[in-house]
């Protein structure tokens, strides 16, 4: 184990020194000691059937953002037979290419989980909704701080407070995390370790 230096201040301890050139009594105001560093306590990985915790809430919010990124957006409302300005030879080359990039389909379970979270965010204040979207989209504390006009340590505190609030709310509603949420939460723990 590694040792770290710890400085203790405001001690006000009376000390008697006998002999030597510093003989006499004086008051010790501070001292430095070397202590063994305690290993970091890592959170236990969540298991199926566990209640919501801030880590699993973060995982579900990030899942919601990922699902909504994959859902096709507004349908193409242009007329079916629109006129192209490209010359005929060029148009013939590209006519068989897919019009839009292929998207991974979203399952009904993922969409239902994302909509469930979205429904729970309706009752939040504007600042809490912005904070929830910042968590979901993995924005930094500094970026969130600019958006809600506060310091980045305050933004971090508000993120943690919101995660605790949502965990309590979702537990009160009787919701439970599913396998995807648990696996994503475990990957977040692994990222902390690495």
C-alpha cells in the first residue's frame, strides 16, 4: 500500500521538549504524518430485482437518449415525384443508392422504456429537465453550468441531486431496472475502475 502525507492543523496541543536546543514547552499548531492510503470503495454492481439507484438511473437516462437518437425523425414530406437538378447521367448513377443512412431498428421494449422515462421528466422544473438531458447525453459539468448559469461544482451537485430524486420517484412508482440498465450500469462502474 502507498503512503500519503496528511497535514493536521488547528491542533493546539501543549508539547514539552526536554533537552536539546529546543528545550521548553510550546503549543503545536500543526503536524504532518504519513498514513497508509485506504483503497477506494467501489459501488457494488447492481443485480436484477434491485431498487433504482443513481447509477442505474444514469444508465436509463443514457439509454433513453440513445433510443431517441435511433428513432427515425419526421417523415419525408416532399412530393413523391420531385424534380432533380442533376443531369440525367449523374442522376442514373445515384438513383439506386439508399436515400437515407440505415438506422438500427428500435425494439418496442426500448421505446417503451424511453417513453416511460420521458413521462417521468414532465413534472420536473426547466432546470431539472436540462440537467436530465445533460446526464442523458453525457455532457460535462462545465457545459451544463453554462446552460443553467452556475459554477461547475454546483452543476455536478445538481446532477447528483437529480439522480437521487429520480431514483426515489421511480422506486415510489414501482418501476425496476431491466437487464439493459443493469449491464450499462456495470459498464459505468468498469469505466470508473479503469
